[in-house]
């Protein structure tokens, strides 16, 4: 049996901790710097039989990696599903740590999935690639806007070396010309980095059997397959396919009372990266000539293209569930 329950309110530079006994009596509380020395001081105050609760945030995984071997268990708390502040007017770091400790003691916290290191590496890789793609898109849009202000409508793709080479025919003077050259250089630099990341993504996808299985689904290639693999982590987390769609925020909001039900927009709760991957795959899937593609196009005529795309994304989550479960 665990003999101490510790709540941690984690911040970028420090964290507040509070420890309570199984009967709810407060044992100690203190503030630590989020440094190597501060983490070591925290570990020294934690008995091996302690359980620790910490809310999910940016530095959470770093904290978990440094303290998990010093205590019996670490619970990363889902702040949205764990109502710590309900009924309280005040909110401070000290009160948050106390409430986390007490909620952990009463077993009333909802924990989230703690991905293993390899899954975190995949997430970093795929999310970094997506950041590079968005940066390149923003730079291209800025470049097209600059050309448009000079009366130039450039129809070529400006994300490739050949497309950027077409800019040589334009002689733009002044500050606009300087900006053109700098934007062109930035797009080229981002494209080079993106090529390196794409090679790494393909290598990781080729080594992972789950990603290889997901790539058999129409519309999913190495990039989307590895991102779906990384964001889900383990298929054992989900009992049914709709749970994956819910985790991706692709299910509609439902308000039901007194025999009436209202279905609103999708919740957008959960992993935005997984939602993007499913919607991106749906863009390719709806163009296919098979039965499912035809169904999506008929739905687009009746409900609109966006709703058809979301519906297809939910169908793809079902396919992912079936394929992944099949390989174990």
C-alpha cells in the first residue's frame, strides 16, 4: 500500500509539491526549482512507497523521467477530466498541489497515457516536420503577397527548386526586391531541412511494422502512418474504434435531455496532430473511385465537402483500429 500521496503543480522554472498521508494529514509541502538540484532535492523527500500526481503540461515528460524510478508510481493527470477546482473560489500553486495530492489519495484523478521514449521520438519527428511544412507555407504566402503588390501573379509552385528558379525573371527594385531575395532564401533553407526530415520519417516508418500495416490503408503513406502510430501509441488504450475518433476530436458534441438530442460541431478535444492526420488522409481517400470514395462524394453533395471530409476521417479511424488490432 502506498504510504504517501504527493501532488505537484509544475511550472517552467519551479514546481510546488504537497505530500499527504493515507488518512489525509498533510506531511510536508515545499517549492523546488525545476533544475537538476531541485529534482534531486524532491527525490530525496519522496519515499519509495509514494505516489505522485502531476498535471500534463510542457515540461511534464522531463519531470516524469527524473522521478519515476524514485517512487512507486507517477500519474499524469488529465486536467480537463479531473475537476480539481470545483467548488473552490481560490486558486494558487500551493492549493493546486494540495488538491492534486488529496485527489490522488482518494483515487479521483484521471490519468493520461505516458508514451515510452521511442513513441516520444516519433512524435517529435512528425510534429517537427509539420512545423516545417507550416513555416514553408507561411513564407510562400508572404512571397506571393509581395509579388501581387508588384502586379505579378505567379502560378508556379514556389515550394520546389524549379518553382523558386522562376523568380529570376523578375527584377524588383527597392525594399521589395530585398524582401524577395530573403524570402526565397528562407524557403530554400526550410525545403532543405524538410528533405532531411522526410528521409528520417521514411526510415522510421520502414522499421516499424505497425506503420507498415497502416500504410496498407488507402490514403495513408509514411508521413501520415508514422504520425498516427506516434499519436495513438498503443492500440490497447482503446476498446472500440469510436474511442479513437473521440480522442482525435472528430466526434460531434451531443446535448441530450428529456428525450431530445442536439448534435453540434466536432469537439476538437484530444490530439490535434492525430486529427490533422486523419483529415489529411481523408482528403486523398474521398478522391478514390471505390465504393467508399463514391459514398463520400455523394455525402459532399448533400452535406458539403467539409462534413464529408470529417465523416471520412471517422471512417479512417475505424480502419486504423481494425488493421492495428489485426496485427496485435
